C-alpha cells in the first residue's frame, strides 16, 4: 500500500476500449489512481514504470490470455489480482484461483459490487502490511509458519511463497488444529468476498496448499478432508515467538 496521503493505484487490463474507459472512469471517481492497458505488453511496461496495488485483469485478451498474465504476475509478486471475464465457464474460474488470483467476477458485473471486492482486497493487503500485535510462529511437521510476516518455511529451510488466499486459509486452519472447520467457516475467513451458492473455491485453495505442504497431496496427512463436513488440520502444532 502507498504511504498515507497517496492514492491507491489500480491497473485495468481490458482490450475493449469502451469497457476499459468506463471502468477506469468509475474507479477514478471513487478516488483511485487508475492506469489502463489493452494487452500484456502494455501491462508489463506500466508495471515496470509504476507501483501498482491491484490489477483488474480481463481473461479474454488478444494474444496472451489473462490467465497467462495472471500466472506471470503471481510468479513475480503478491500483488492483488481480480480476474474479469465474460465467460461463465467454471473451468476458467478454477484455473484462475489455482494460479493465484485473489478474486473473480463475471461480466456483466455490478460496478458497486466490483468496488466492494476491490476495497476488500486492498483492506486485506493493508492489514497484512501492519505489524502484528503479538509475533507468533506455528510449527508443525518440521514446518514453520509466521502469519504476521506471511512466511512459510519448509523442513529443509526453503521459503515457500503463499498467495493471500493461501495465507488466510492456512492461518485459519493452523490456529485451530484438530477441529473440523466447515467450508462456510473457512469462506468467512478468506477475504470476506461475496461467495456464490455451492462455491467450491475452498476446495481449490485446499488443493493448492496441499501441493505445497503434503509429501503426497493425493493422500494428505496434514490437511485432511472430513467428508460432508469440511477440513481438519491434523498435524500437531506448537507455537512460540
């Protein structure tokens, strides 16, 4: 986030000019500093030249798709990413979450709802940047997780990068080991966005965490499914400074 007094900078990546300028104008009227790009090359140039807080990224772009660009952004930073698309195919949505997008909206979207999603994501980003009142480290199965620094260290000492959603999910799970947490409860802990009925995003996020934590993600022993109920963090957890 920017220092106090500096407007938050958003980047709208959308190839359709009317939609791009309409959204940019709406967000600018809400007090944001807004940049626009029509393709991946322009996006990269603006990202090099400016400090950007959040990217609104259309999936259906000419040339490189928004999914490809989202994967590239996530590989190099933890910037906020909201995917925007006219498609209703659930596969795109799941793939977007798997590669590390923070949120997803489908056209035609309500601009006020999109604004809420933008502000919620920025609020979470600011919250993670603030020092925690109490520095705690959770240790389990040789892993070390420091939520206030969003730092996850593997048993071999390797630092494992977490997206915001992965950080929030792991924080919720590790803070209540041995307790079955329902999907609804976990949804409440993850970014407080508006969830669709029968939303399976939690399952996608659990799968992402398992691939980072579990020796064999297909036979998990740390994050275990409680069929019909939710998930339980089964590893023994100790805490310390």
